[in-house]
């Protein structure tokens, strides 16, 4: 009988070691080696690098365990609108239990497979999860990201399909008097000899352009739709639609004019000069979430010389009949607009944001303006909704007439 081969001086057969290595090729648990669909599943029994604990730990039954080492804390709670919505808790924060060595723990769920933003509340102070390597960099204080996996990659995950590229452009703006950034997604097989339609996609009050990549996963969503033959190749430009401090007392009065000027003077010219684009309203779309949806509505509807396609995500206006009067009363509006989509999440439709969206829908219907209205998904006013709206309706229905 052949004797087992041993590795160095350890009494471990080499074949056993190799099997262990093969078993761990699909590394997860915040190893950040691959773009895993289940990065917070404990597959190796290791803590994230430099972290004192493993948190969050996502189990295959979609329950989640959070841990925090805070020996001197008096109270620890789980906070964050997106996660509390997913748990059906509304705004009710969930308390942890303190154990040995000052380690606080909490297990919640099960949760639907998705990505959820959350915070910890420690003695009244909001913090990110210090053991979680997935934290969002935004135009507001950062939050931690929980990724609850299903049985395989989701529609927003990196799959083994052709991938497009995301390029960061830095330019000088005469509008904001400084250096700004713009991201552009080009589809797989981008050919500069071919002309492509362009979607200009904006963020919300607390978002930066990169959030559409890291939270919205818009590049992976479109990669997967293209691979399935469910969308047309397009460019996606992700401008920074923060053009004035969000807490400025005149934000509402100033932001729309400033961002329109930014689009006309810098953003659209930069994209058209650096990429092969369709330079007509029919070849351009403007969309955005929340504040970006209002930018798309208030700027886009008065800029029919630039845009013929619109995606209003989780946005509207209770005074739409007045604020959008020129658009609503244009007798040729249905000839000028190719596609107008309005969407929101199932949970947010029940509250304040739902009222604003419904007012917009009522105005569009009163004036017999062609549009698609969709309420879906399980999210509230959060990224679960905006990813869902893009994937389920907006991106597949863009450019059908091109």
C-alpha cells in the first residue's frame, strides 16, 4: 500500500492539505479576495483582518449575528432604516445582550437575501460596525453594509459574464468653482465606431457618484441584464449631483438651476467628447433616486432639448400641478417623450415619500401624459428599492425605439 505523503514535519497527509485548500477556494467571510456573493458567511473561522470579532455573520438560514466588544457600554442597539425596514421593525431599534468580556451580541432574522445599510447605537452615539469591512463612503456619515446571501449570486452580484468598465473622470467646474468627479460605465465590447445612448444617473441627498457602483451595483446589474439579452447596450454616466451643501437654507431654490448648468456646461460635453454617443434627446435619459429623482423631474422635464427619456425613482412633488405646469400643459409632450418611468418601493409607498410620488402620478394622469408607474420590491426609501427598480423595469425598458 502506498504511504501518504506528508508536508514538511507536520503529521498531515499532503492530500488532506490539498483538499482543505480546494474547499476554501470559495473564500468568503469578509476576506475580500473575490467578489463573493456571500462575503459575510463564516467559511474559515477567521475574523476580518484587524477586527476584534466576526460581525456581521450571515447564516445560511438568512439569520444574522452581530457582535460588538464594548466592555464599558451601558446599552447597544441595532439601528438603520434599511435594515429595520427589512426586519419589519419600522424605526424601533433592536437591543443587544451583553455577555462575557464585554461582548455584546444580537441575532436577527431571517431576512430576505439583499443588501442592507445599518448602524450601531452605543449609549446614544451612532457608529458603524467596527468589525465590518463593508462600509459606505457617502456624502453623509458612513454606514455599514450587511449582505444577506441566498443560494447563489443575485441579480446585482458579479457573475461569470462579460463585464463593462467604469472609468472615473476628474474635471474642473466653472459652476462649482472646483474639481469634480464623474464616472462612466461602458458596456462589454464597447466599440467607439458605434454610437451609444447615454443614461445620466444621479444620487440622493447623501450619495456620491460611486454609491451607484458600490451600493447600487448598477454596473453588475446591467452586465447581467445584457448577458441575459434583457437590456440594450448603453453608457451610464454617474455625475455628482451635489452642487450645493445639502443643509444650505436655500438648497431647494438653488440646486436645480446649478445642476442644470453643470449638466449643460460640463457633464454632457465631457461624455460626448470622450465617448461615442447618440447626441439627440432620443439618445439621452436622465434618472435618479430621491433628490436625484427630483433633479431628473425638475431639470429633465424643462430640458426636452436634451432628454427624451426619464426615470423618476422614489421622487415626486405634492405641488406637481403647479411646479410642472409647463411640462404638463405642453400639447406635444407625448411626442417629445419616448419613455417616462416612475417607481417606488412597496414599503415607502405607505408613507411620506409615497404621497409625493402619488401626486406626480395624479398630475400625469390628469394631463394624459404617457408613463409607466411601478411599485415593487420589499424595500423602503433605500438601495433595496433602487436596485430593484432599475433591474425589474427601468433598464430593460430603456431605448426600445432605438
